[in-house]
């Protein structure tokens, strides 16, 4: 499976060429709302999980032949990108190849380490997430690696925001009945005062989560939370740009044929169709919105099936 995917449309970044620097579900967290699946390797150990020699030639090839529009080159994917210990080398090498801005989507849990902060210094935009401020809520919503403490993570984010010269957009994912209490939101507002941010982006569970009990809040609740978090805070709108540029009917047809036969997981679809999970998710979300497929969690794994076949 290639570590490079897209360009895929993203709600925030336009058309984004994705780079996945770790193997499937290698992450320091196991968030209840994760759309990729349960974390199978929960770790804070940084190493060269995917060699930069396996990533850079692919990027170079795409950029040389570039036909499609690319608004951002984005580190994201099926786990936590900063767990890869060669982020700096990869970012610097891409900078030499193209002037396309580089974004890093991170759960921010390793930014308390000076060496991890240093790795991201040449990026243009970093989007860390922070879903909780109290330890108890952190454990509930993010199910972190046992060594992680939320106070230390917030201090790390604050240090990073003082050192980093690019833009920082903080993403907060609100899960109904888990991290949406007025007390937790007030604590959140206080904690983020010490982080230098360009934007705060409020999100909720709009894509099928790994845990069925991770439910979204409604728009009215999000608006209330936005008022508490202040003027930099915005609710992330659905992606609105026409998507014909990326949507391939052969892939859609392949997915529909697959889900018609038997319920399949995201990983099954990604492997069978040869596209990255993050790309497959875009198709599945469209098919779900069009009411063509059903999703169901069974023994901790989400399955997709054809609507009229069940
Ligand atoms: S949502 Fe992101 S940080 Fe959370 S488990 Fe999934 S990949 Fe890891």
C-alpha cells in the first residue's frame, strides 16, 4: 500500500496530497471517534516506521508529473505522523522539490518532547488536536498510551506555539456526553489561553466512528461551545467544493460491488481497491450520505454493507 494518497478534497485544506508516515493504526491514542479503526499499535516510541526512502521518490514522481491541483501536502493518515522520527528530513526534502505549503495533522501528544517540536519547524501549518483538559475526560475520549498526561501535553503545545513560525489551527472534537460539559469547556477555554493559536476549529463526530457510542453534538451545542472558546473559534463546515475532480466512478463501482457481496471493513476496501484508507473514507462518506450503504460496528470493527442487501 502506497504511503502517498490523493489529492483528496479536505474540508479545511482544499485539495490535499496525503502522506502517511506510519503503518496502519500506529498511534499514541485510541480515540473513541477515530474514523480509521481501533489502534493496534499504541505507542509513544518514535522511529523510522516507514523509511523516508520509501516516501520521497513517490512524492517526487507525483510532483514532477503534477497534473491535478494540489493546495497542500499533508501529513496525516492511519496513525500519528510525528511518531516517524524522520519527519524533518521528509519535510525539508519536499520543500526543495516544490513550493506547495506543507501541513501536519497531529494529535499533539508528543510535542512535549523538544526533538518532536524541532521536526515540525519547517512546516507551514500544524493542526494539533486537543479534546480534553482534565485527565479523566482525556482518558475517556482519547484512551491514551499509559505514559501520557494531559497537563504535559498542553505544556508541550504551548511551548511549540512559542517556537513555531508557521500557522497553528487547534482542532477540538466534541463527543456528546463525553467532553462537552460546560465545566470541561470552560477549563478548555482557560487552558488554550496559554497556546498561541491562529484558529480554533470545532468539530464533532460526522464520520462513522470506531465506537458506536461516540455520538455527535448538534449545531446549537457547537455554537454555544464556540461562544465560550472565543473569537478565534469556528465550526468546521462541510466540504463544499465540487468533487468531480477526484471522484472516480470505477472506484465507487468497485466499492459498491464489494459491499454488496458481504460486509467489509475500511481496511478490506482499501486493500482490495488499492487506495489509501483516507481516500476510501471519502468515497464511503459520500455513499453513506447518499444512503447507499449501511455501517455497523461488530466486535470493535466497523463494517460497511450495501443498503438493500441487508
Ligand atoms: S483520531 Fe487520530 S489521534 Fe485519534 S486514534 Fe485516530 S489516528 Fe490516532
